[in-house]
C-alpha cells in the first residue's frame, strides 16, 4: 500500500515537473505568439482556424472541455469573440479563466486601438465599442502583447520565469529585426490607394501607409445594395485604386467582381497564421502578406 | 438612373432572366406535382457536393467542382424519382427529410474547418450582384440545352427525366442567385397564375420579369440588399396580379 502511494505521488510529482500550462488561444495568431514565448512549456489548443470568421463559431463541447482544463485563455478581446467566448467560459465552470482573473488574457488591452466609435449604432453592422479588433495585421502590435503575455506566463508558472524571460528577449530582438525588414520591403506600398472587401485592415493600412479609399461591403455579413455598389464604382472613378484586399476566410466573389470591373488586382491576404501555405508561423504570416501586397502592385 | 447603376444592374437582371427561362416551366410542373420543396432538397444535395469537393481540396478546379455538384444533384434527382414512384402519398415528407439530412450533413462536414458560415449564407441569400460574364454564358448555354431536352421529352412519363433536368437547372441557378431567389422564381409566377387557363406561361414570365426589375430598382433607389428585395418585389407583384385576376 505504502509503495503504491509512493508510486502515485512520484507520478504526480513527476507529471508536475513536466506539467505544461494548458493554454487555450482564441485565434491562431495568439497560439503562434504563445508558442514563440513559451516553447515546450505549454500545451496549446486553438479555438478558431484561419479560414473561419473569428466573430462567429459554434461553441462545440470539445471547446468547452478544453476551456475546463485551461490555465490560461489568450484572446484578442475588444468584443471580437463576444458571440461565443462568454458561453464557453461560463459552461467550462473554470474560475481561473474568467474575465478579470489571472488566467484570462486580452491582447487588445495592450495596443492602441483604431476606429473607436464616437457613437455606437448596431445598425452599422459588426461595430465594436472598443475599436476594430483585428489588431494582428500590424506586427508592431505583437511587441507590447508579447511583453504582457510573457509576464502572465511567468506569473502562472513561476518555476519557469527565467525561461519565459529569455524567450521574450529573443523574440523581441528577432521580431524587431523582422519588422524593419518588412518595412524596407514595403517602401513601394506607402501612400498606395487600395480598397477593402470589408473593414478588417485598419492596422495594416496604418502601419504601411496604405490609403484605404472605400469598402465594398460596408456591413460585414450583409449583402450590399446596388446603390452602395454604384457609390463604390463612383468613388473609384474619382480615385482609382491599385488593389482590393480581402482576408483568406472571406468569400472571393465580391473582390473578384470589383477587380474585373475596375481592372485592379484582387489580393487575398492570409490575415492570420495558417491563412495561407506560407503563413505557417508569425514570421511566415508577414512574409507572405508583404509578398502578396507587392505582387498586387504589378 | 446613371450609367454606373445600369452597369451594375444589367448583369444581375440578365441572370434573373436566365433563371426565369428554366424555372417558370419547371415551377408550373413542380406545383402540379406537389413537390414544392424538391428544389430545396436538390439544391442542398448539390451544395453538399460542393462542400465535399472543398474537403477534397478541389476548389481551385472550378470545372471539376461543377461536375461534382451536378453529379450529386443527379443522385438527388434519382432519389426524388424513386420517392415519387415508391412513396407517392408521403413524398412531401420524404422530400423535407432529404432536405434536412442534406443540410445537416453539410454542417457536420464543415464543422471541422473551411468557410462554413460564409458558404451557407452565400447559398441562401445568394450573390446576384456578383455575377460575372463567364457564369452568365455558362448558365445561358446550360439553360438552352435543358429547355431543348425538356421540349422533346415534356410528355415523357419517366419521373427521372423531369427530376434530372430540374436538378441541373437548380444546381446552376442556386450558385448564380441563391436559394431564396430560386425558390421565389419557381413558385411565385406559377402560383400567381395558378387559375389561368390561357397565356399562363406568358403571364408567369411577366410577373417574374417585373419582380426582378422592381427588386433591382428598389435596391438602387432605397438602398436595399438586392437578392431579398427581388424576392419581396416578386411576391408582391404576384399577389397583386392574382388579386386583380380574381376581381375580373
């Protein structure tokens, strides 16, 4: 009996020593960032795929089961996941990961938000009170998020604090170098007029100095009216653009329609990690984004 | 109306005319046979084919995707013909069940990955404003062939012939304008002219064409989503003409 107890406690201890933090990432970009910062110290699960609209997924039982075991939930926040995450968190019965707790991390808290509405009107479609939540299209946003996330990991897993600190330092250095590389590549994109299929790229445009003239679908998830399309074509006559941008998860038909009519390039951007073959990690995501934007100029 | 608006509306209106060309004769027959929901069932089965093609990573081969969609629709047609032959009294129940099973299977298959919502929504509301010339030409050729075969075999008693032609027409039209408009184009003109003895087809075309025209114009003038505006315009015009006929 004693032996058994000893064996079990040893097993528990040893599993504790290897114990990875269970991290539930809402979107692939935060899973990729957690991976960069924690390496093999975490066991990761991602709630949405790159080809899914993170606004709308179904709360599957498997997702709730993952939330039940999670030590940390890493999400964008700013209401991006408002349609499903609160349900998942509530159903999980896991107090560690409730909003406000140590196990709940919102990336949007740590970056400067764009498109914060002065006045809130749900009639305008998918509008977010805290600003546009698609912060992952500007690589500079990952720096403050990485610092905060690394601190949170160390707080939850103090035994590995040094490990997290080292990885953060390495990430910061490599990421800053990569950003300056991308910025150099992107020089020809500065001031280029573009249009977007839906308003999902303010951070990208802000970073690269793209000039967003008009959006094809003003209310995402709503078929536009013929009147709006006439306005769009009219705007393009006054101010021609070079390309129309869309995220990989979106239907290609609207941007192909406008590309054919206005004789511009339709550019599909991976939007997040996994959104294209090359976007295997955070570096691949922006390498591919740059390559596709530059190809759109030709 | 300025040139820009005309430029946007014309392809959509032509798409509407192409859909009506096959759907009015088929709609009249569908109403007669009492298999109104057959179009939903067939469209779902064709959609299922597209989903499976997507899962097999074939989305970059559009012709192959169409082939898979058409063959799954033909399988659906065979199923409907079988139902009509073997379970005529409860065929509506079977057709409804087929629709629900095909739709749920699509959701099950897409739950893992892929653009689930987007695809489903596109299939429902459709994308009449986004039609391009290739699609219009393809649908025009297909419609001409279907109508020709239909004329030849109109009096055939073979259930499968009817359902096969119907299935191919639906497969094309759903991708062009969406299920709501397909359903409206089939049923509204046929239903509104139900009591007419003479010139039924001509009146049905009149209602359908007026529906597309008014819906598209409303979409420009009062800034409404085009597909659903056409559905309502056609239904109201159908209702009005049925009422006028009654007061004659």
